């Protein structure tokens, strides 16, 4: 079972940037579709972005399109989420997730098999 560990969260002012990282323990990382989700206080978890195994396809929620970029380095077993032009409404706990069963990036949380513990992002106005 792969273990996922997120890092890079913190407090940032509106308009600023953060880069989240998610390191996987499994050397089969390259066989997983990877995704990022988030959950704001008092709200349901929502999809943010996903990337295919070879990074040739990406998929974004409309709310982050043009501001966030998902990428991966299979040699380092790591997926990234570059977040620019941050808004207070981006405040949430961000989770990375791994999907071992599908080949296309998906926004459906139940397609993902493994989850990290989350990293908190707070955007002040």
C-alpha cells in the first residue's frame, strides 16, 4: 500500500503563491493517476486537479483553472501543485490521492485508492 505525504502548506496573502508537494513511498508511483482535492472548513471535499501517469493529460476544476498547475516527477515519486494568484476562498486542507485502477485523470474521489494526511493552506485577505 502506497503512503502519501503532503508538504508545502502554510499561510499566504491573497495574490501570493505556494507549491504543494506529495511524496509517495511506492516505487510504482508512475503507474498511478494522481490527484489533488481540498476541503474547506464546513464544506465538502472538492476536486482540484489530476494528472495522468505519464503527465500527458491534466484536468482541473474550473475554480482553479489558469491559476493552479499540477505536475509530477516520476523519478522522484512526487506530484506537485503550483498555486498562483491565491484567493481567500482557496483556504482549505489539501489532500493528494493516488488512483491505481484508471488511466485517465478523474475528478471522482471514489476512483482514488490512497490518500495523504493533508496539508493546510490559509490565504489571508
